[in-house]
């Protein structure tokens, strides 16, 4: 959505008719990967036709920037000429780079690609062509993530449903041909809907059913969902005596526990299980489709999402799951009655690794397919139907079913019907609902969140809209009022996005500063209050009369260990020599006292000359550090399991870095103290290994597979999410955990090194001898 304050170079560009014909040459040779199929002009055009213009929500084909006539392919050489919309277009270089990088990433490496401006179509033709031929500039464009997002527009991600006969290599492409069949006669329409971040499942379900804009702070509730209290689609259906049947992801039942006539929930957390939920939903769908006691059936399949998390989009399992969805949609389309509308929605997209949760183009791109057997739809070249917002589904579905639009909706009705009168009435209802929401929101004291000029502009637009409604007589009047209505809806949504879904670094920095100041101020209070705590002796502790697992371990494990030791001793006793048989019973139950007596006797027998010598106690240098090292090794081995085999080396390197830092702190520190520089280096290392262990500060980098280490996940969702929560947290903060456990070694290592290798400590022993002599 373009900001209304920005000045476009061409505000109202001409939109050309787009050819619906895509390359269709799938033969036996195409299926056989061993047979090379020559690349022609049509294939090149299919690669670049859907690239979006940087200024407008339209493709380069819709603006006639690229056309089939301006493409030439000969002997592995590709020549593309593009025509900017205006002679002084300042974005011509960007458009050319987008075309060139798209082809470089799509074609074999041996192809030579030449992209240039159509002669005579731009005032700076030669300088721009020179820039497009610059290898360094093109290489930089290939690394530019923002540019690649604008190029990779069609990424149920929409590309899963879009039927592009030209692309056959990816496992996720062309596995959903039913979409091509359903939209063929305009009884269906396929759109790429853009979801509002964060693209976590719960927040997208909330957006689809309430029409509101979730924020990133809501993403935390994805781990512990709650019942939705605000006005929503399900509550409107129930309130208007409509029956809803649900099957699928059990998150729905958490959000709407009393909204369904019949529900068949399935646990959704086990991402390794690709089929249980889908098989269950398919079974319930086929049993419910011919029943007439419901008005809305919701089926939430999880196989495609789980395949993405487990294997990524370019995998044979993804191909299998999309084909299954194709068969199910085909079945529903054949069996549904003439008074039924089918909505096929993706709640979010996914990255190339199969993750989602953030705001990248791949993650917000989702499928939006609508089909019925009664009414023909307008084609997708209507500018309002190009990349609609995902929440536009809500007002469209509600108005078609004769339901009031939920109060907090910010979505806009999609003008899919050919009847202008119907579209006009629906848009009027949508505008009235949005303005009613704004009036209510501003009346409770939230007016200060929006600029006065924005609010005044919205109110003026609404006044003009109401005045236009009074004089609607012709088709042209209908279209004028519709345009004004959509302008109101777009303006209202932009106002909310600018306040609720944007980041302002200044107040964020101020908030972090306040947290640091408050924490610093509280710390002395905790230190002072520590004086009130008393040390408690073991005999003053609590008893073991409880029935908790901890009490059971403390009470019975030592006895079990003692019994095991006794049994092993008896077994050894039976096979020992006769002399040993006589001695063992004497010391069997008094090992400690026997050892002490033995040492005392040996010490008494020592020569008198040794009495004044310094006694050596072995193991004293590691007496304090050994337990920490043992604990660290155990936790490190477990951490390797939680991280997975690919990241095990990072744990080993992490431990090695701890040893090196401790050693460096010791050899140059004869006073056995911990310097600030060593502590800072320790802190810096733990942050470095946060990234070295395969993590980053984004939602989609969370390694959810850790939740299933040691468990198959069958019970997850039925009882508790505590175990997966602990495992995922452990995986994410493994560097913090290990460095935190090993922190005492930074101080204790000096004792060990000074005992075993005193020559390594700078001037340590010499200074100590001088002090003794003096």
C-alpha cells in the first residue's frame, strides 16, 4: 500500500489487458529430466511478467513495461528491452536490475543476458543501459534482499496454488492444477493475498476472523492462545443463528470454545506428523459435506505447513501434500451445491527454509481462491483485486452471507461481482462499519494517537462520500462513489498501520534506557535486603514427608544405589579369595572409618624426620572446579542432542573458547582475581555463540524441531506444552546456559593452573617467594 503523502511520478498509469495464456508445452520430454528442453521467448516472458512495479501495485506486464515482442533468445543469449511508463522515470534502473537479477537466478549459468531500455523511450537511455551492463552493480543487486523481495512476488504461499506450466523443476510448483481449472470460466478467482505480520498461525486466524491488525507483541500469545473476546466472524454467525462445523487445528477451539455446533480438533504442535490432522479433516469433510444442518464448514489442514517446517518447500513431501490438497479441493468443488461458496485460504506463506512468523515477502504471501457455481466474478486485472489484504476476506464473506461486519474490522470489501448495485451497497456497509469503529475508538480518548490532519482528512472524505450517495443515478455515479469509498477504507487502514504496526526507534530506545535505569536502581535494594537472609543448617531444613517426584528421588534413590552396591559386592565376594572373604565383612559397612584408620596407621609409622615436612594433598586444586566441569560436560552433551547433529561442533567450539578465555585470564593475572576485561570477553563470547549455534534475532529462526528431541509429540497439545517449551528455550539460549554454568571457572581456573603449571603464570611464584623470605 502506497503512502498517501508520497508523490508518484505517474499517479494514474494506464493498465493494459494481461494475457491469461501461460506457456503450455508439457510433453513427455518435459517430464523426462534427461531431455533438455530449449528455452524460448515465452519462457523468458513468464519469468519477468509478474515482477511488480516499484511505484504501483501492478505487474510490469499490466503496465506494458515488458512484452513478448521485445524479447529475443538465440544461442544461449537473451535480450530483453523494457519500456518505462514515462520518459523521465527515475526508477528505470531499478526496474532493469529487477529484470536482470530475476533472469540470472532463473536461467542456467552459461546464458548471457542483456537488459536495456527500448530505444527512444527514456531521456537518460545511454547512462541507464551502461549501469545495467555494469557487472559490479548487477552483483550488488543480486545480494540486495529488498530488491529480491520485489522480484520474488509470487512466492501459499501464492506460488503453491498458481499454475505456471513453464516451471516444472520445483517440488512446490504446479502441484495444484485445480486452481487453473476453477478460474477458467470466471466462476472462480485466484489472488495473492498479503497477510499482516507477524505471520504466526494464531495471529493470522485472529486477523481473518476479526479483521484487525495484530502486532508483534501478540506473537508471544502463539505459545499460549486465549479466547477471543472482540467481535468476530464466528460470534456473528452464532448470533445470527448460523451453524458452524469445524475440523482441524485445535487452536480454533482455544480461540472459540463455544462457537461450533460440532468440532473435531486435532493437536497441531507435532510438525513431524504430516498426515494425522489432514486425514482427520478429510474424513470429517466428506462425512459432513452432504449434511444440511450447518451453514459454514471450516477445515484447517496442517500438512503443507508441517512439511515446510520439517523439510522446506523444495522437497518431495511438500509436493505430496500439495497434491493431496489439490484432490480435496477438487472433491469439494465437484460435490458442493450451487448455493455454496468455496474459500481456499492460506493463513501465511513461508521462507525458503519453510519457516514463518516475520514480515518478509515470502512469509506474508498467501493463497486466496474463491469459487462458486452460480455467479461469474470480475477478472483479477481489476486493480482492487491485485494483492488484496488478507483481512479483506472478512467483510467480503460477511456481506455475502448477509452478516454484520465485525466491529473492529479494517478490511475492505472485494468488488468481485459484476452487479454494480450490489457492489455499491456492500461498499457502503463496509464504510459505515469502519467509520463507526473509528468514532468509537476516538471517543474513548485515543484521538491523540493519530495526527489531527489525518483524522480531519478521513472525516472530510466520509462527508463527501455521504453527499455523493444522495445523487447516485447512473453507472458512472456508482463508480465514483465506489472509488471514494475505497479511498476511505484505504486511508483508515493506513492510519492504523502507521500507529499500530510500525516501529518508532526513538521511543523504543527511550524504553530500553528506562529499563536499564530502573534495573540499576533496584539492584542496590536487593543487595541491601540480602543482609536479612540467614544461613540455615541442614538439620533445620524441611522434611521428606511429601509425595512429589523430588521427595521420592531423595528418599528412595540412595537406598536403591546402596542395595545395588551391596548386591555387586556379594557377587564379587563369592568369587574372591578365602582371605578376602574374611576381611570384607569387617569393612563392608564402615568404609570411611576403615580408610581413616588405615591412613592414621600409615602416618604413625612414618619416620620422625617427615613430621615437619609440608604435606601434599592431591586433588585440592580441582576440588572446587571438578563438580562444575562435570556438570558442564553433562549439560553440553545434552545440549548437542537438543541442537541436533549439524550444530554439535558449535558446542565443542564453545567449550574450547571457555578454556581459552579462562587460561588467558589466569596466565596474565597472578593475583587470582577476575578482571573486567575477562568478564566482558566472556559476555561477548556468549553473544557470538548465540549466532554460531544457528540462531538469529528473528521469529522465523526459532528451531522448533528441538521440541521433539526424545519425544514423538503425540501427546503434545493434549496435556501440556511444558516439555516442548523447555526444549525450544534450551535450544534458543544454549550459549547463555552453558556460559552461565561455566562462569565460576573464570575464577577457579587460576588455582588449578597455578598448582599444575605455575611456570605459566607471569611472575606469580617469584613474587610469592619474595613475600615469604621478607
